[in-house]
């Protein structure tokens, strides 16, 4: 099998241009008003669609307005609000624990740095980068299933571990574009480059795209 070859700067630039022209207004699919709401919504989005999370959060955020509110909630009550998001018991446990840490260590405010965010219960690099990029305007590479799949399919990486994908993309994509690049790639993955049946015929990048991705050696 052919060996994987890193993409050239010209190829990366052509991909960035395509994504910018095709999805100029791509944005975070989760509805939120504050960093805390985005943090909670992102925890809920694990193995759940943004659409489902957005159906749950209006009532949730009307009931729980602050980190203190979440921290003082009973597990059972919080579960009743988020049951339809899947894995709700673990999510409720993490949200309560994370908010207790926010109250104890950050005066109830969501910290604007990755080192402190990943210390929170239920928060990994992906969730931290979502919060940093969209709530605080600090660029971050968010490797969800779409970003991981398309990064491999487009030949940007051969890695399967999300953290390794993140760091390889950080080396390829200009830092100011990290957040919007991920939103555009996610949008492309949802609308065109689906996991099982990518709609290659309607893809404006099909002539440059490696057919079925770069094959790994």
C-alpha cells in the first residue's frame, strides 16, 4: 500500500479556500448565551446530536442559571432535564462535579484557559477547545467525529487518536483559523461528506480530494 504523505501547503490552502467560500458563516451548532451554558451544552453533546441538546437546554438553563445552581442540584433532578441526551446519569454527575469545582476554585466562573478547563469533571481537550474558541474567542482545534473523519479522508492526517489529530492539524492550519476551520469542516461533514455515503458528486472539492482518503501504510 502507498505510504502516507503529508499534505503540501498548496493543498491545505486550497482546502481552506474551498471551506471559506462554501461555508463562510459556519458556526457552533449548540445554542448558548454564556461560557457556562456552552460548557454544559458541550458536555451534553457527547454521543448526542446538537439538535437534541438544543431541545433540552432551554428548560435546563431556565432552571439552572449559575454554576452554584448546578452544584447544588440533586443528581435525580438534573437527570430529569437531560435524560433524552443519552448517558444522562454520567453527564449529570460530571456537570454537578464540574460546577462544584467552578464554585470552589473559580468563583463560579468558567476559566478561559485549557489547563484549568481540562481539570473539570467531564471536560477533555475537545470540550475545552469548544469553550475557548466559541465563548472566549481563543482559537482551538476541536476534534469531534466529523473533524477526525474528514481530516483522514482529506489526507490531513493518518492518526485516529483525537489528540494526535489535533496536534497535526495545529501544525497545518494557521492558528487564527483553528476554530472556524473546525466549524466549516463539521458543516461539510454534515451536509456533504457523510461517514457512510459521502455525496462526492455535489462536493466542490472532489477534484482535489484524495479518492476515499489517503490510504495508510
